[in-house]
């Protein structure tokens, strides 16, 4: 391996009083033939059919932008520039092609420890991919790769061992890019499914429950919080839909990007679009539930005011007579 992308000096796991776990970084080398192995964290460019993947999973703790930036400077400079790192810890998504590389970032607004905060960044070259993510995408944190093998009839099979439920090893950078984007989309789909189940349960309780339960639902603040989380999730999907479309457009013009992977990328964008429609419908359902609960509360207040007014009408003449 020739070292054109070297790790920055003086990197440690403790910064500004925060602790970054050493297993938050992963490095893999692929031979282009369906094999891969773990590698030390030394950012290098390889040649020939080989390519590398370097992944950083930021901790879910409530880190400030300065803390995250300080660590990423150490492990990503070079090839990332200071502007790229500062963009990573901001709330603004972007996509930018540069000489020999493509860089994109998909971010969502929200607090650092928010469950529905997503950040994924990627730097792609012909022989390397560097990714940084937040909020624990399972297939990025622990990719379970297995090799595809040919049997005696030249039919591709997955070897039967303890890893048979894993993911096929990428054989090119374009395979790896699709795998990473697919992992992000699948993670969003899982969260959308969980939100749908939670929302269905809340609607069922609201339909079957009495006034006391509805008041409890209004007081505990779950619906407003869910509405806010749905807005954050919708932002992630919209940003991903926009950025991944530009990524596909730029990647398709590269000689190392396969036509089959371009079709797979298009399908992933379509899956994001479908999830956006689901989340929009969930937000409308939550809004309707909030309207119903607020109407119930307003009706209760109106009844109270009515009784107060009625008592006032009855008692006011008596007070006048008594006063006389």
C-alpha cells in the first residue's frame, strides 16, 4: 500500500473531558475478489483491484460540536479538510465533488443525544471510502460480511457457516457505496416501522380509552414529542433523497461505478421516497390526534366557564339585594 492518505498525528481517545471508545473506528481492506479483512487505522490509498473502507461511529453521548471536531481533526486530517469536518458537525447537508473524490453529508437538526438525530458523511475515491456516522447504524457499526462462492454448477451460493446470514462482501467501490447507502436507508425503515407500531397502539388506546386516559395522553407530552421526532426524521429523509440523487448522478459518470449498482442506487432513492410519504402520513395522524385532544380540553374549559357564568347569573342579583 502506498501512503498518500496518512493519519493525523497525536490522536488519542480522550478529548475535552469526553471519552471516545477505541472500537468506534473500523478499517477494512477488500481484494476485489469477494474477500476482505480488518486493517489497522492507517489511512492509505491502495492500487489495483484492492480498495479500503474506513468507518468512524461517533459516540451517542451528548458531545458538543467542538469535541467532535477535535477528535475528527486527529483521525481525518488529511484527507478531510477543516471545512469538511466543521460541516460534518453542523446541521446542514451538502454534496461536493472535488479532484479525485466525492464528498457528501446528510445531517438532521436536533440535540446530540436525540434518538432521531442522524448524521452520515462519506468521502469516495476510486480505491477508498471513508464514512462517519452518528446514532448507531447497525450494519455500519458491525458489518457481517460473508463471501459468495461458486459451486460445481457455477451457481453463486453463500457458504454455510456461522455467518450465513451476513452480507455479501463488496467486490468494488461502487458495491460498497451501495451497501453503505442501503444500510442507512434500512436503518430509517426500521425506525419508521417502530414508529408506526407505536402510533397504532396510541390510536387504539385513544379510541378505547375514556376521558381520563385522553387527559393523561395530553399531559404526558408523548404526542408533541412524537410529532417533533417525525419532523426530524422527515428532514433526514428529505436530505438523503436530495443528496443521494446527486451522488448517483455524479457516481454514474465515474468509470469505476457499475451500471448494476446505479440501478440499485435508484431503487434506494425510491425506498426513501416511500418512507417520506409514510412519515408525512404519520405526522398528519399525530396532528389529528392532538387536535382531538386539544378540542376535548377546550370543551372541558368551556363547560367550566359555562357553570361559572351560570352561578354568577344566579348569585349576582342576590348579592345586589343583600347589598341593598
